[in-house]
């Protein structure tokens, strides 16, 4: 059930909570080590008119208690606790359904949102209603926070759409998209073990314009488990599946029959 934040009555503040400009969607499962830093980086954004919708998916490591503390003192934090473990795709789809804003920004529980990110993406999305998905550049960090490579993607829709056929040019916790566009594209694939965002971007790119800010706005944490050969093999398998499906749709063919 949702945790209701305690704060002094403030009509303007409550109006923003009921009708925010953007919902920041943050799924959590057992990430107490990095969770405070991730949430604080969102709350420090210069655009205050947002709700941080946090969905706790069966955490057992103290993450739930950390989130309750934030929700009790910060009215922008809206906490939903899954009664049973749903998994990432189903939790993200639940978040889409619960989002109060028409624009949804993604964030992960171990990453860092850099200053100005939300405002920069809002400026793009609110200026041009034809854009359904907006990413940003990101910088990799490891488990200790050491900096890795910077990743900047082009802003042109045609270039990004072409890149999507070969790899995922978007960092999932760095995107903002229109809720309606994501739902119209089928939302996140509930059956996908990995790469559910890649499949959604491919479907969205066929229906709406996509772009990316050529500036780093997210610190993306890569852990040892993501670097393992087994994990990389699973990720590649899902990537190939989504690529095959997208190409088959372009050709008007059923990938399951050919």
C-alpha cells in the first residue's frame, strides 16, 4: 500500500503532487547500499514539480525502511510496495499505470541523476509534442563509484532509429518518455528477463519521434554481475530476439514462422 508522506499543509505543494509535470519511475529490489544516493540525486533536481514514484519489489535488505524514511519526510516521494515479487518488467508496467504525469522519467536505484537532467529533458519534451522518447548521455561508474567511459548519442531521430536496429543507443535510467506513447507501444515485455527497455524503444521508434541530449546527465553503475559472460550471453540473446522481431515487422513477416 502507498506510504503517505507527513508534512505541513501546503496547497501549492499538494497540487504539484496530484498533478506533477513528470513522474520519475524508480523500481527497487535489494539495493540498500546505493539507494540513498540515488534518491537524493533525484530530490536535488532543480525542477521541483515532480513525483518520485518508487516501487519496492520484495526487498529484504532494508531498502523498504530507507524508502519509508524518505516518503515520511518528503512529499514528492510516493512509495508503493508490491505485496509479492513481480520482477522488473511487471513492476515497471505497474509504475506506468500508476504514474500521475503524462511524462515519465526513468531512474534506477544504484545510479546517480546529475543536476539539471529533468529540466533539460522537460524542455525538449514540452517544446515538441511529436517527440515521444528523449535520452541523455551517461558516464559509466563501477561498484565503488570510479569513473569509466562517457557515452554520448546523436540527437537525430533517423540516426537513432537506424542504430536501434543494431544496438540499444539509450541508457534506460537516463530516458524520459510520454506515458501514452509507451503504453500504446505495449509497455515493457513481461516475459523478458533482460533488455525489456530495448524492445520498448524499438516499438516506440516505429510510432513516435525519438531524440537524445548530447550531454551527460546520468552516472550509470555497472556491477560485476553485469560483466559476467553468462549475463552478457543472456543479454545478447534478448537483443537478437528484439532485433529479429523489429526487422520482421519492417518486412511484414512473422519471425516465428521463418
